[in-house]
């Protein structure tokens, strides 16, 4: 049974109203302060009938207090026939309706029924939205976890082949985070990154060389310089990586953001800013930003890491090489952000490096 709070200092009006509301549970208050006490201690009230003229605290005071406490119980104000300004003021303060004295009881009943139905409908919509939000949160958490498992599984393929180590994956991940943070701080047009894009870049950076699982060990682990034919085979790791992440069976399938970001990193991190890179020979801004970001991270980590075919070089020596390649191999703006992040990059490089790796 709906509960209605009747707030009026006229005992005659209260008796008349409660008598016609016999099908509802009614609670009464003779002034605004008493009404607020009842509202604070009773969360079952479905609707309030509020007189505007009362001692201690009038109806406007009650409406102000309800607004301050974000009370969502609908309020119908009771006004006299000539109180148009009060009606407007009451509605501005959050009342949902008004009815004039002397009361038309049939009209009052109809208005109460309408607002109780609206309240129920509003509650049902909010409950439905809450359930949807809970479902979205659960599904989002599942997607995030699935992404993590997918990325970790693919990186493990590289580790099993002894192509890379988990420390390389960690380094590239956190270097990407540091580089993105510095890049957005530069606030340059064309280099904007949303939090979601940064999240995808950071999570998928370790996949940049996933296609190397398709390269023969004789080439991948060759201690010397690759000949031209071997280098052509090595370059195919880009195509292998993109194909490994292909998932769209039908052209109408919606893209998956983190996979699309991973594919951009894989496909474009060997492009050079001057157009002399591979696989497509793209130049400048035609190279997607994920590829331009990964290019400098990949070269830095390769130069500062020991490989079967070379020794590691120092951070400072590596920076000198990178700076010399600005505008040729690397995007100048990305290089600027990288140099600003160099202390963080160096710390990441030291933190996630083990033994002779």
C-alpha cells in the first residue's frame, strides 16, 4: 500500500484529506520541521502533500531541505486560489504538481494516482538501468581479462621460441606508458591520445614482434648480418603478425579496439619517418601514430639489450644514435616526448633487465 505524508497545519484539511485517502497509508505532520523529521526516519514514503503556509518551517523551507538532501519523493503542493506566484516558486523548488484550496477531492485523487504511477515507472527504469550497469561492468571486466589472457598467451609464444623474454615485454609496455604520458603533455595537434587509446597501446606494445614466431631460427638467431634474401624473409614477420591477429570473418564485424591497435603497432613499427622503411614505405603523418611510437621504443630497447648477434650499448650512446635519426627514422615530435621521458625510460630499462639479457 502506498504511503502518503500529509503536511498541513489545518486540522480540518488534514482530516478531510486523510478521509478520502482511505485506500492509502497516511502519515501526518502539522509543520515543516516535523515533516522533515518523519522523512529522515522513514524511507517508505511514496508521495508528499505539502501545504505552503505553516508555522516554524513553511512549505518552501521543506522543499529547499528536500533539494539539499536530494530527496526524490514527489511533492504535490497545496495552494490557495490566488497564489499563482507561490505555485510557480514551488514548482521551481522541485514540486511535481500543485492543487488549489478549497480542495477538489476527485482531482486530488487523480493527481495522486498519476504521480504514484510515474514514481513506480521511474523506479522500474532506474532498477533496469542499475541491472544493465552491473551487467556492463561484469562484461567489461570479462573483456579486460580476456584481453590480458590473449596478450599473455601470444607473448608466451615468443618466450617459448626464446625470441624475447617476459622482461622485454614488461619494458616495452611501461616504456610505451611513459612515452604516451609525455606526448600528451606536449599537447601538439595530431598527437592527441585518449585514455582508452593509451590503455590499448600499453597493453599491446609487447605484441609488436609476434610475427617472428613464423621466422626460421636460422635467420632469427643468426649471429651475423643477414644477407638480402634473409632480410626479406625477416621482414615478413610484419605480415605474419598482422595475419595472426586477423579476426573479422565478415566485413560488417565490429572492430575490436585493442586488436586494431595491436595490428597498427605490428604493421607500422618498421616504417621510417622519411619513407624508407617497410612494409609499405609510408612517410611522416601517413604512418599511424602507434607505429611511430613503437618504432622508437623498439630501437631503444634493441640497442640497449644484448642479443645473439650483438652486445648492448649504453643509454647515452643509444640516445645519440636516436637523436641522429630524428626526422629520418623517427618522428621529431615523438622524439621530443621520448627525450623528456628518458629518465623514466632508463629506470624502466634497468628495473626489468636480468642477467646478460
